[in-house]
């Protein structure tokens, strides 16, 4: 059972997968104090935070500990970035064997059930324990396309791939985006300026369409309202959507960084764009 923490009290919701992903993001960015500020329940021990989340077919535990000194141990078998990827795949209901294959490709020796991963940065350590629950229902699968990822992993694109594209865009890994997600028919077009990646999927109550392409750096470009959104902001909105948070929480994410979107738009349809270097990323959201 989760104890009431500052974030959940202020946002009037329980701990969910959004928070597990957020903690790993804060860990990656070395914002350790922010983890404690957001998630340490009032009156609880000041050196341990525990989170429990039920996902489709899985029960996830995350335990965060603050040590008095830095500890190096073989127990810490991975890193925050990979742990975040595993959490996202589990919550997206990817096939269990696919998840295990990805873990073993990292050279990690963990049991099939439960999955046990740990990492350490500074004096903060995180243990992730994932129990597979066979009796839990499996989400119905959407139709699968023909992109490289869909073919290799034998699954349709989902919110995990939206997050992956955002990360690759942030790292300026344009070639990797096209390799993983471009439709084979689009690859046949001779003009590189016509090459694009399109991902359509359902995220919570929203139909989402992501469009990624390269653009000229010589022509002047105008970015339509609400303006140029950061990858982090778009990611936060997507994750909140995925866990069915209130649109009012999306609104706060956007207004906190100066993007002018109304609650009425968020409750019907809106667009977020990211233009950086020679690439243009656009996500259209429509509430269904």
C-alpha cells in the first residue's frame, strides 16, 4: 500500500506508473533531492521510499534508499536509463519474453519471475522488483505495421515508441529514428526531404499522431501556437495521458513552461511541436 506523498496529495491521485518513470528520470538527471521532496510521505522514515503499482499482468515494487555514503557493489546490475526503459515496456504490455531478451542482452543475470534490477548513483540506490501475475488480463493488441521495430519485436507501435522517438530526437539521433520507425514504402521515395516517420497510436483517452521529418535550415520557419515545446514537456504530457491523469495536470505542465494552451483545447484536440536543428517533430492529440 502506498503512503500519501506530497505529489499525490497536491495532484489528488494515487501513485502510478507515471511516478516510477518520473523517479528514474530524476535519477538520470542527478535530481536526487527532488525525488525525496516529491515522494517522501510526511512522517515516514527519511531514508526510504517505497512505491507499489499494479500494471497489466505485473505487480511492480520500487524501493529507494538514501545511504550515508556511496556504496559500490555487484548488486547494482544496471543503470537508471535502462530501468526506465524496462518499466515503460512493462507498462506498455510488451511480451514478457521480449522484455527478458532485452534484459539479458544487457548481460544482466536476473530471474524470469520476479525480475530484479538495481542501480546506484551517488548515495541513492533503487531496487526494482517486478512480479508477473498470469491471472491479470492482457490488453487487446492493435494492428501491427511494417516498420523495423514492429517487424523485429513483433508488436504494434505504442506509447513506448513515442517516448523513444522523443529521446532520439533530443539526442539528435535522426538516422536512428528513420531506421527504427520509417515505413518501408516511404524509404523508396528518392527525395530525402520527403522522408518522414509517422506513428499513430492510442494513449489513454487520446488518439495521438506523431510526425517527424527533416526540414531546411536555410528558410525562415514560423512555429504555430502554442510554440516550441521541449522534449521533456511533451514526454510529461504523454505519460500523464497514458496514466489517465486529469487534463488540468497536462495544462499545468504546459503553462509552467509558458505554452499557451487552454483547458478546452486539451479536452478536445491540440498540437505540440518541437523544432530543433534540421528536424521538425509534431504531435497531434485528439480526445476520443
